[in-house]
C-alpha cells in the first residue's frame, strides 16, 4: 500500500478522530491518504526507485473537504492538482504493475470511520504532503497493529 505522509498536525487530528470513532481500524493502521492499495511486493525495487524520483520534486499541496459518506465509509476527500498529477504520473509509470482497483482515478481521501455518526471535519488546509510511505499489510486477517513500513521518502521542500 502506498500512502501520502501527512503533516504532523493533520496526522494527529485524523488519528484522534479514528481512535474515537473507529478504534479497531485505528489499532490496525494509522490514518492515511491512500494512493495505491495493491502494489506487487515482487516489484519493490522499481516502486522504490519511482517513489524516490517523485520525492525529489516539490511537495504537492492539497486541501480537505468536509466529511462525506460513501458506502458506509466516512471520509475526508483530498483535493489538489499537484497531488492528482503525482498520482497519475505514478499510475502511468506502473501501468503494467497495477491491479484493477488501482487503474482508475480514485477519490483520494482520508478514511475516518465506518457506520459511526458523522465525524467532525478535519482542518481544510492547505496542507503540504510530507512524503510517500510504502507499507506491507496482511489485509483484514490480523490482530493488533498490522501495517509495517517498507519504504519512506520525504519530499524535497
């Protein structure tokens, strides 16, 4: 799973909401803005190379919209031209590697809770992404914290 590294203040705010409203999900993984969910572990070297190339550029800015619910999932939509362009460029580079769910253009978001009452809004921003994070996760069959970091790349300022 490839995610955007959130600014510290936003990470704390999103983790606090998830901890209150979705404690099981919060125990398994930190709040995150997912870019790709199904990257092949066998392609770690080219994925890491492309992550580092992206991180050498400037940090994309984004804003968060008010919470919205889709299929029972409350999320804070993330919007930004530079963020969408970065995700599109990685999708182009990884065209032959992507699983079907990662091929289209997703609604980028931070998941907040599932089925709970509407969560409070996160601060709108603008926010500067801090970097890219590649995680290993076993899916839903785990007890306790499941995600483990594989690669972290910070954006050049």
